[in-house]
C-alpha cells in the first residue's frame, strides 16, 4: 500500500509486499476509507461492484457506491472520534454491468497517527439470500401442505406415492411411512380403479394435463368412502413430466345425502304408482278372495277342487301382502294398531308358512308362554314374520331348519346404558343356518330394492318393509350374520301393559246375523261377493253401486238400517260423505268403511266421526267378524256430537 500512508512508513518493505499481496488475494471485497473516500481497494471489492480494476473505485466517495435508499452511516461520521466503531449492514445495488446484487457490508473504524480510517469489507449474499428464500418458501409450502383440509398425494410417473399430507393419512388410516411406495391402486376401490389407471396413463403419455373423477377409496381398516379426485401433471423446466399431484376431497356425506334423496324420490314415485293402483288391485283381490271363500264353502272336504281353491286363496293373500309391502315402503300403508300377543299371530300363520316353505324345510317355534303384549297392526306382524321367514328359506338352498322364537326382554329398547323409565320389550327372533351375509351386504340390508336374490326371485322390498314397520312402531331390528354360518334377526317391540277391550264377538256367535246392512261398493265383483256372503249368514242386505244410489235407497227404505258398509273411494260422492248425510236422518246408524288405499282417511284427520276402517282385501270370515264387532259396540259419543254440529251447518 506504499508511501501514501504515513502510518506504514516505518514498516519493513518485505512486510508491505506481503500485506499488499494478501490484500488483493482476499476473496472478501476490502477497501480502506479515509474522510469518506476510498483510498485503497482490492480486486474482489472492485469486481463485486462490477468494475474490472480497483483503480476505478479508488478516490471515490464510499457513499456514491451505495444506492440513495441505503445511506452509509459510518461514511458521514466525524473523523475526530477517538473510539473504534463497527457496523454491519446490507443493501441492494445495481453493479456497473447492470446486474442487481445484494451486498452485505461490514465496516470497522480505527485511528492511527491522529487520523481516522475505516476498513470496509463487502460480500455478495445474493445466492445465500436466494437459498434462504427458497428454504422459507419450502417451509411455508410444507406448512400449507400439512394444514390443508384437502388430501394431497404426490406420485411418481408409475403411480407410486412419494409424499402425502395428514389429511390423506387421516382419510385412509395409513401413516405417512406406510403410504410411501404404495401404488394408488392399493387404496382405490376395485370397481373404480381401472378408470383411474386409464386416465393416469393418458396423463403420463402427455395426452392430457389433468383429469377429475369421483371414485371410492379403501381405507386401511376396510372402510370405504367417496372422494372427488383431481390429478395434475407437473413438468420440469425442460417440459418433461416429472410427477403427478392428486387432490382429494372427501364427498362421502354428500354421496350419502344424494343416495337418500334418490331413495326419497324413488319412494315418492313408488308411492304415486302404488296409490294409483292399490285401490283397484285390492278390489280385484277382494273379489277373488270372497268368491274363493264361497267356492271353498260349497266343496266337500277332501275334494281335489278344494285343494285348488285353497291355492287360489293363498295366491290372493300373497298378492295382498305384496301390495302392503309397497304401501309400507312408500309410507302410505293404512294401519290399525291393536294390543295383541305375537304368539297368536305366529300360531295362526304357522300352517300357511309351513306350506309356503315346502317339505324340505322344518319350521320350529319356541314361544314364551308368558309373553308380554305389544301394540301393532296384526297385518304388520304378519308382514314382518313372512319376510323374515321367507328370507331365511332363500338363504338355505338345500332346505333345513328355521327357528322362530318369542321372548320377554327386560332390557329397554334404548341404547346402552338404558334410559330411566324406558319400557321393556318383546322379542321376535328368526334364525336360520344358511349361507349368511358379508359385512358389505349387511350394510345395504334395509335399502329399498336392494336384493341378493337372482332376477325374478326378489323385489328388494322385504327387509325395507320390515325396517319401516318396526321403526314406525317404536321398535328396533338387529341382524347378526356370518358367511357360511347363518343369520339371526332379532326384532324388539315395546311391551304394553294394557289388555284388549272386551266386546269382540267371533263369527261363531249364536247371535250372528239378522241386522240390515246397506252395502255401497262400486266394484261389481266385491259388491256381489260380499252381498252373497252376508245374505247367506242371515243379514238383510241393501245393495248400492254409488253414493247417490245409496242415499236414495236409504230414503226409500222405511225400516231400520243398522250398519252402513261403504267403500271410501268412489266416483262422485265418497263413502264418508254418504255416511255423514245418512247419519243426519238415522242417528243410530253404525258405519264401517272399507278401502284398499286411503292414507288421509286412515290418519283420521277429520274429527267429524270416529273412524272404523276395514282394509281390503279381506276374507269372508274376516268381514263377518268385523261386522259383528262394529254392530255389538255402543254408539260412539263423539258421533252424536258430530251430528249436532252437522245439523247446525247451513
């Protein structure tokens, strides 16, 4: 650094050469500043500022080499300071060659021979800052990646997992380490994986940049669900494919909601269809059943034709049960709850069930002799029993034993732990030793139209009907099954303490018949068959084809009419309107309505009269029993009140 610096004049010349060479060999940019000007600079200092030679910066003000936005504090300090000082700063500057660099500067002041000097060292930290920024970006990206509620999977071009975020791990039940190296086919449902593989191959081949689809996933524990998958191809700077990113959104709940909506819409369509045909179809079945009863009554015991007639009646009962299943599933079934014992229903239907099962099946019953009572429609109990037993039959192709049991259950229907005050239950248990069911099949058991039977052998309505009936009656159903080991269905219904009111008279009553009945029915077959049965049993029957005809017949008939037997749904004037008008003229008239489909009527929303409803189709014996029951009860007090209100109407 030579003679210009008096502070070094006494040093040995060899030392000056060594110091000069070290000064210029340093990779750190170094400069000696006095009074704010650069006295000496090494080659690294000049190069970092875009100059070729140190002489290009020597003699310049230090402040002139820095942007105005980064003023140099040390360069402006007074040279009279006697204490050493250091300063570290960073600034961004445009070099002489036009490049932008981030410079880190370190300044240290000292005094020698009553003169103040500053040693300035500079270094280019652009690359280091870029690396820091990259690390910060990586850290920020990882934070977002891990916190994202949407599942993210990074796969190589072979479809194997490279990286996952916690959302995917939680969805699938695998850990991050378990997922790495797995192929996406390993956690994709077998029915959906081929579509995903085909689209992924098109992605890798460059035929598409991304694709989107909805598919089912398979979790580690075997659970399945739905995801919306969006897969995008990531390319490198050379535009060659590097890897794929898959974004997964769990849409399981949405899919379930859509399924429930579709089922509701399906049930609405079924309900409208059933509602449109149930009345006419039940009229047809009623005519078939009543004429079959008349035929059976006229045939000698043991006759070959008697057996055929009984088969016709059985077919009619099966048709009626099918209509009731459709009405129950569509929630338009007419119900008449009664307090009863399940044992009686089972005993009365055992013979019919045995005939339906066939000789290769043995129907065994274990019935609790002290079984409690339940309140439910008897026809609904028959539906439950028929569906469960016939399902058990279909599960045993080679025949076998079917066990039907009833028990009292002191545990309440509520889930464990029992709720205080919850009622005990009555259990109906149907057990078979057939093929059993898988877990997947059991998850769909109560869905309408779901069936595992071959085409033409099942409607898929049986267990859906059972489930709806039990639920609507406050009960529960539990199915336990294992492949190859059979199935056990346990129905629990709330136990009631009341007993059925007395007053019913069976068809074997000695007082059977003798009253006058006005029969109003627009269906010819039902009207004629019912007329003949009632007439043969000693009743006097007045027959009308419509509401107006019935009202006219009532006005002409001067003697007593004890009961009106009227179809609810008729063209023009309905059965209810006929009853209201006749009751004005005949206060003691009793009314029995019959219909195969009338949900609004069954709900008894109209309080003008008590509802005594008789459901079609029915047998002749059931008709006679119901008539006797209605004829032998006292007039309902509310009926008199309704007549009084009726008279007050203009």
